[in-house]
């Protein structure tokens, strides 16, 4: 990999300006995936001296600096307990500890990786992103946008509320990407259902969520209807990891299982 | 670009290309215990400790590591020898290619986790591939090493 310039800007404003000078200028996060995706870089913009790796917990929110390594998130005592620990669970099966010591939450979010397990969990707990120029933005809005991001992510905020969660990754081995991943939460009596690696990027099943959130009574029939609805509204596809049909079958089973699990944990 | 590393406690200054990875830098500096395997952060044989934490040297740009502490297996010689003895007793050694990175990861785990269970050990070692042994003998050897107070 060729890197022509490596720059530590004096401010985020300077970094932002540099980023916009050339499409081949890039901000570096953990950098683990960079080698596999970029052949040559004009200017590599280093932000580790401007954006830290702290995790700050208040009564209402966990504020995470964009440069926080995944391993720090995974083992943080508050994050381990929040929503049945689904954020930690989504991280602990991402390759090995050494990769998780390097890969950052900011790099994961900005990269919009379709295979990401963490994105599914973050979407299910409705996190807010804080960008340098655009300010605050819901993760769902960011993931839905087809525009290439040219802003600088500063931090990620996880709301602290009462709620339960379920995360499941289907993969052949620890080191492999997910064939499918699912994150389901019930926070403030509202369900969120997220399915990722379909193989498309993690998405909320909005119609299915509406169906269960407006139901007067939850029983097996409703849960199966919700699972069916997820499969109808989200797109599934085939690749060498699994077929569309296999993914749809998995999704139906795990959505139903996950919903019952969050309901039982809440009661 | 001139980078000042601290390798096994010794300051090392080296001129590197901006796109050079730590694995190449360390091998240029003759730390040949740092091995190249998949070169894409999947196999674990290039693992070194950066500020005490296991890190894939094949995927870390050297320019980012100015003034950082790098530890290769030579830097934990006594502990590595102790682990090697337990590996020997259990017949957990074959080609030895993964041993330096395995020793560094086990050393970091010992510092990070208190009395880890076998399941925790297995989880910590994910991504440290050994193509010879099938892991069972290694796990037994690691359990003995962790109990070893000598």
C-alpha cells in the first residue's frame, strides 16, 4: 500500500479541509481494513491526537470517542450489562482480541461494512453519531444514506434506558464473517428488530417493528407474523457464504427466538 | 519518515516509508521471531505487543507508532521459556511457526485476565492459528503455565 503523505492536523477544521482537498485523502481509524481496501492513498489524516478513545458514562448516555478500540467497548462493565450486553456480544466474536485491540468503533461506523456485527447491535440500541460538520445524526439515517461520507466522526452516544436485548451471529467459524446477524431490543416498551449481513448492511425491519409495537397481545401467531414480515420487507441475497433462501429461513427462526427472549428477559 | 520505536525496552530509530507496516519494520530490524503468515490480519502469527496489548503487526502502520512500546517474544524471554517448557511436556510443539505470537498472546492474557477458565482461554486465543497441533495440547500446556508459580 502506498501512502504519499501522513499528516497530523492541528485541528479538526484543518483535518476536514484536508479531507476535502482530494478524494484520495482519507482519515485513518484503526486501519485494520485499510490494507484490504485501498491500494494507494494521497494523504492519510491522523486524528488520534484530536479524537481520543475514552468511554464516558453519565446517567442518560454512554459517550464513546470515535477512536475507542472495540476491545475496550467489549470489556467495559457498563456496556457489558446494558441491554443484556448485546453490544459486547456483538464484538466478542469479531475475529481475535488482537484485531479488536486495533479496530475502532469510529472506523466500523464510518466504513458502513455490510458484514458488521457491531453495526447491527448499535442500530438496535438507537445510537446517535456526532460529526464535526453535520453535528448529531441517528445511526439509522447515516446507514440509509447512499452518499459517500466526507465528514469526521467525533463520537458515538448510546442511550442508557431500561431495556432488554438479543444478539445472534450465524457464522461458520469465529474468524469468518456472519452469514447473518440479528439484534433485537425492547427499550421503553418499544421493540427494534435489526438484521444485518443479509448480505446487505444492517437495517431495521420497520414494518415488522410497527406490527409488534402496535399489537394488543403478543402470542405465537403474532411473533410468527412479525418474523414473516421481516423476511418480506428486507432484501436478502446470495453469496458464497449462504443462499438467499438459507438466510431467509435463518432470519425467520432467529427473529422469533430473539423476540421471545427479550420478552422473557423483560418480565 | 523517521520513527522512534521502543522495542523490548530499547530505543530504535528507523527511516520508514509512510505505507510500511510494523511487521516489515521489525523484520528489517532483524526481529525475525515476528512471522509473516496470511498478511491480512487473520492468522495471528505476526502478533506483537504494542503498549502491552496483542496487535497484528501486519496491519499496523509504523508511522503511527512513534514513541510506542513494542514487545516481541525476545522481550519476554523468561516467560516464553517457561511456556515453552510446558508446551514441550504436553507435546504441543510441532513446526513452531506460531509459537512466538502464541507466547506473546498468552503472556498478555495472563496480565489481563485473572484465573481464566478454559473457555476464556480459548476465546482469547481466537485468531492465533496453529496448523499442526489441533490446539488441545496447547490449551493444557497454557493451563499448566498459568498455574506455574516458579
